[in-house]
């Protein structure tokens, strides 16, 4: 009997210990679940809010325009080329001639005339024929060529002919360029920009009607720049200079100056119902 009681007592203690283990295991699992839920809530709180990006509907058009005007300023490049056996001789010759040219131009007594040295050069002249006759032999220097070019600016385009004639009479043997400009092209630039914007707007209207969209505003206006294109007359070659010497005083036409502008406009648009 005592043996049976001892066995029952041992079995009760074993069952009690097992029950404690089961209860402890359940509590541990519940604690882990609660900790996992807390970690999930903290992670959710630290996640960035979703970003909603709304696509823009735009219409981008470009307009170009040109404004013309009669020039009121001219520049003429006149010069002298001289040669000599030595560099000093060539330089002296060109200096003497260009002084005569400048003096002749100043004697015109033109108001607001500006004279400015444009370029000066001195270079050797070679005997290339001798080098070709004797291959491998470097070309031999046989002299020097010097040049001096002066740019003349006048604010009366009708005086260009007189400037050229005076320069040639003074000893100029090169006329390298004639250019006509505007002293102030602000008005032409403004007109070209306005016309370019008008053309861009008209393009936008046509495209909006054709594609069934409605223009709701302007997102951006970009000026691509304005440019004044001077009228360039051809330089005088030897033949033209000879013809000018035979017929001094002939009028030189100034042509017209073009001022170009371009504008890009970006419009906001919305799609009409049923357009697509």
C-alpha cells in the first residue's frame, strides 16, 4: 500500500511539472508574437509615405521670325601689301604707304569716322621653283612681304564709295571687306521676338485643334536668342579694284540687315473627352 501511494505521488509531481512546462511554452510563444507585432508596427511607422506622381500633358512649339531694316553704319577694310628684299625694306614700304592711306581718309573730314588697325603681318617669300627643281633642298628665302590693314567705320552708308576711292588714291592696294550694320537694332530685335512668339502661339492653336486637346496655361517660355546678320559685300579683287579706279564714285548698295529670333513655348494641355 505504501508503495502504491509513493507511485501516485511521483506521478502527480511529474504531471504538475509537465503542466508548468506547457504553460511556460505557451507564454513564451505569446510573448514572441507580441514582440513581432510591435516590430511590424514600428517598421510601418518608419516606412516613407507613398508618392503619387501625376503625369503632365504638355505641348511644346517653336516659332521663328525675321525683321529687316536698312543699315545705317558701314565698315570698310582697306590695306597695303608691300614687298622687299629684306624684312626691314618690306616693313618700311608698307608703313609709308599706309600712312598715305590714313592721311587721305582723314582728309575726307567725315564726322564720327573711326579708323582702327585691323591686322599687321610680315612673312618671308620663298623660291619654291628652285625647291621643286632640286627635290630635298629646302626652299630659299628670296624676300619678304609686309601688310597692314585698317578698318574704317562710318555712320553714313552713302559715304562708303568715297572712303574706298580715297583709300585707293592714297595707295591702298587691297579692299578686303565691306560690311553694313545697324547702330541700334533694339527695335528690330523686339519685333522679331514678338513675331516669333506669335508664330509659336499659332502653331499651338493649330496643333491643339487638330489633336483635340485644350490649352490650359503656359509652363515655360524660352528665348533662343536673337541674331543680327550684317550684310557683307564682296571684297575687291585686282579686277574690281581696276574697274573702280576707272569709274570712281560709283554707288555701293547697302542692302538690308536681317535680325532673326526664335522662341520656344511649352503649354499645359488637357485631353478633351473622347479625343482619343
